[in-house]
């Protein structure tokens, strides 16, 4: 009897749609491998990865993190045996978060760094005062920056569990989380609510932060915000997402993130709801709607098979169609 690996929605939609691929115009980063078990000279590779990530002029706080979450899930699913993968995850986390924060702090801009989404203007540059200009993909990821926040929290949690991060690094990351979730960056009166990709994928990271740091400032407010976002879907009874690619997949994985972090996934009604939404997006991918519109791509894994997905759910090769 074939042993099946559990598939999370993020893996499913990546296999079907390929939305984890690097976006056009992004700064090239080191590719993420399926496995690092047989990788030689892993310490040097991790050192290079950390340096490249920390020193890149810009950093995607959203999609660049999806592949690293896949690597984390593979590491955990396969019994945490790939110690080399853990070294690469630690290198990327340190370079993308801790080192980039330190570099900005050395320039007097540490207080401008954030790793979740924000209610500030989503433009590439936002001037707050004569000497304070927030740059998207430098100080944070703007309105979409929270897409990778759930991955950041999960990777942090695993690095702590495996005793990879020092006490100082753990304290610094908590400080960055608290800063990122402060009123300076998240004004609930200005944040988007609705059952679609942006608020849901962004909110999954916030839910994880509340679980990991339950006693941090604003924890109760943030927990209430997560609950309000979930009610947008449950009470309305439907989604507000009009695109099946890639935003439907982002919305679906955000649903799963929130449900798993809050314990809602254990409730039969919520499990049925997530299954229903997942089925809808899969059906859309197979011919129920138009592939693409002015704000959606049209990628498809033309070689997709169920057997291939279950054999390697952490990686998918996609082909773009037009």
C-alpha cells in the first residue's frame, strides 16, 4: 500500500498553479533545492546564502519565502533528518531578517523595519517626514509583505526548537515582531478586511505571531483582528476572491494558516469549509473559468499528476501558458 504524504494547501496550489515561482523583475536569489542531504560543503553554501540575502539591495518579503517554507515542511515531514536543510533555513532566516535589520539599524533606520504587512501607503516609497522615507522591499514588503510572514514564524519556531538561534537572536527577533505589529505599522482602521488573498495570507503570519508570543504587546488586539478576518468568510459564507491564479491559492493557503494557528482546523465545520474552497479553486483550474484577466497570470502545470504530487509535494515544475 502506497504511503501518502499529507498535502497542505500551499503545496497543493503550488503544484497546480506554480505561484511560488519568483516574480518577474525580482532580484535573483540562490535557488532552493528539493533536498540538501547529499550537498557537499554545506557550511560554505550557507555562508554564501546568508551574505547574499543580507546584502541584496532589495528583498521580497512575500513570494521569496514560499520555497523556504516548502523546504521546512519537507524537513519536518521526513523526520527532521536533513540537517543540511536546517543550516540553509537558518542562513536564509538570519540573512533576510536579523542581518537586514542590523544593517538598517546601523544607518539609523532600524525602527523602520517590519516583517508583516502594513496599513501604510503601499507605494514603492512612502515619505513620512522630511527625513523618513519607507522603501518597499527594503524596510518591509508593503501591503503584500505579510504573505511570507507565516513562513518566517514557522522557520523561527523550528530554529528555536532545534536550538540553532542564540538567546540574543531570539530576543532580537521578538523585538522585530513586536515592532512590526505595533500601531506604527498596523492601524486596524486602515487595514483591509475581506475573504480574499491579501488579508487572509497576511493574517496567517499575525496568527502565528500571537501563538508564538502570546504575551507580547497588543496580543489581545491582534487576536481579535484575526478573529474578525475569519468571520469575514464564515459569516458571509463565500469568498470575495475573483481570481483563481495566483490569488485564489494565496487566499486558500491563508485560510489554512489561520485555521491551523487558531485551532479552528479541528472543528468539523471549518474543515468542511476549507475543503469546499480548495475544491472550488481546483475546479476553476480545470476549466470552469477564464485563465487570466488584467490582474492575474495564466500558469499551469501541464504535466501535473496526482501520483507525482504525492511523490514530491514540496516541489512542482510549472509551464507558463498564454
